[in-house]
C-alpha cells in the first residue's frame, strides 16, 4: 500500500512539472486590410502597394491590374481557406486578429470615441476590418487554425459587440491560455472595457479571459482591472536596421517587460518596413522616416529564432503560458508578413511559409523538450 501511495505521488508530481512547462503555442498578428479599392480602408491599402517596386510584399490573392496598379476583390470562404491552410502549413497555431466592432453607422451605434486620438478618424469604417475574421469563423478549418482577439481599445465597442466577443470566446476554435480565452488589449485595458467584457462573459457562460496588454516596454495604468500579462504588437526599428539588430532589441524589450513583474508573452518581430505608407500615407497613423528593417534571409530568421528560444528558456518563470506572439502574418504595408506573396507566373511565393515552419520547429524542439 505504501508503494502504491508513492507511485500516485510520483504521478501527481510529474503532472505538476508538465503543467509548469506547457507546449509552445505560436500565434501571429493578423491585421487584414485586403479590401476592394472602393472601400474606405481598401482605398489606402491598394494605393500603398500599387507601385511595382512593392510587388514583393503584395499578397498572392491580389488582383494585379498592371505595372503600378493592384486591387482586391471580396473573397469567399473557400478562397480564404487557402490562406488559412498556408498558415497551418507554416506551423501556426492561431491568428491573433485585430478585432473590431462590426456595426456600421446606419446600425445606430454610438461612435463617441473612448479616447480622442488620430486613429479615431476611422471609427466609422473599422467594421470593414472584420471581413477576414468572419470568413475564418465560417471555415471548416477554424478548429485547426484557431483565433483570438486583439482589441484596439481606443475604438468604441457597443454592448452588442462586447457580447458577440464573449460568445466567440466559448467556441472551440477560440484560442486559450491556461485554460482561459486569450485576449490581447492594444493600448491598455480600455477605461472599463475589460470589466465590460468580463461581465459579458459571465452572462453568456464563457470563462474569464486571460488578458494581455500589448503595451510595448511599460505596463500602463489600469492594471487594477485584472490584466494577467504584458506583451507587444511589434518591436520596430530605430534606424535602418538589420534583422539581427531588430531581434536583439526585441529580446531586450522582452526582458524589460519581465522586469515589470508581470507575466510575459514574448514577441518575435519578423520585419518592419513601412515605406509603402511613407509614399502613400494613411490618415490614421504616421511613421518616422528612415526607420525600417532591411529584408532578412530565411537563414537569419532561423539563427535569431534559436537565440529567442534561449531567451525564453532563461525566463521560463515569467513566460508561463508557452505562447509566442509573432509580428506578423499579413502586415504587408509595414514589412512583416509570412503569408505567400504574388508572383508573375501565378504561383504564390511560399518561401516565407517554409522559412517560418523551420522557425516554429526550432522553438518547439528547444522549448518542448524541457
């Protein structure tokens, strides 16, 4: 009997060890603005990437009309599933969608800004940016490639939109962290927004979300609302940087996030080059001139992925979820993408999909073996 009790104790302890070292979960930022030029956002997105010199970062599904003209069409679920399958092939676990409200001005929504900033110019149009997420939710692949929300908290959300998010958190295809729905908050908890979301989750029977502030280096005011962790959307360039310089800065920034005492979901930045928007500015944000990252070869991605894994190992206690947030799947206009791009022969350029598969495999070999 004593031997049996010892066996049970050893099994329980083994389970505890496993719980403390969760498997690596790879998420990528998804901000999808690939909309027809007749839409508000599509007007700017097509202008930014129309010049021929930006064809290397034009997505494979774009309609190339000529040397200096692209457009997008409204895609079907089946078309979007092709993109989702590329992400699955790249070893990605979930898309972290920039999650905007879906109500239009004619729906009677109150568009009073939560915080008056330059970005609020697009409040009446952000419903367009929910298009890819809606296609994902209808896809037969939605349980293979999961999703979660990045809420840009300066944009107003109606009670109906908050309830819709809470209901989405109950779906099996919604990504979790430590058994709770994963929720990223871009810019802070949002002056009561997180409290509203938690209330809506209780009302619909969803679990309390695991809330992560995308706050860069510093944790902002508002932590009393119960934020669990800190992360960042992207670690950009400070000059005309190499990938190695950007990656080293990212590790330093992740270390600074650890120094806050918060749990951390570490960020890995694949690229930063907003020059398409410098030539064709957008009204909701601006960019510093001569701050971008030079293009990186796949071998550079892999070398820095190994250094990143070493950083995670050294900071295991501060990174308890096993999640890594990567910039980005489709920030074509800002220089960070994995999604296949356009080629003249009609075959998508999948080099970055293959390269990122090696990055994810590197992380899992190094981190999941512990």
